[in-house]
C-alpha cells in the first residue's frame, strides 16, 4: 500500500487511478497533455492580468480537481481553464 503523503492529502488512489476521462476511453497521455495545457493557459492569463502567483496556483488546482470528477469528453480543457 502506498502511504506517501500526496496520496493521502490530495485524493484516494482509487480516484487518482480511475479518472472519468479514463473511463471514457481517453488515453492517459492525452489527458495529461490537456491538463498541462489548461494549467499553462491559467498561468499565462494570470501573468497577463498581473495576478499574484497564489491566485494562478489556486486556479490550476481547481482545474485538476475538476477533471478528477468530470471527463475531457464532456468538458474541454480550454473552457474549464478560462472558468477557473
């Protein structure tokens, strides 16, 4: 059993290993690319808006947590990033 802090603090392993996108047959590499794209988009928007780094990190965290509950099949990363 993995007892590292990140699997306890963030989300249980059964959620981390079985995202809704994975259940919709989106391969893990594609999901990873879209998640990274969304996080970079939030970072770039935050820089342009001259927001504090903590605000951008919060938006990126919300994006990641959103995609542990909803699938990329139903929600594209660009729209979700812009709403975070």
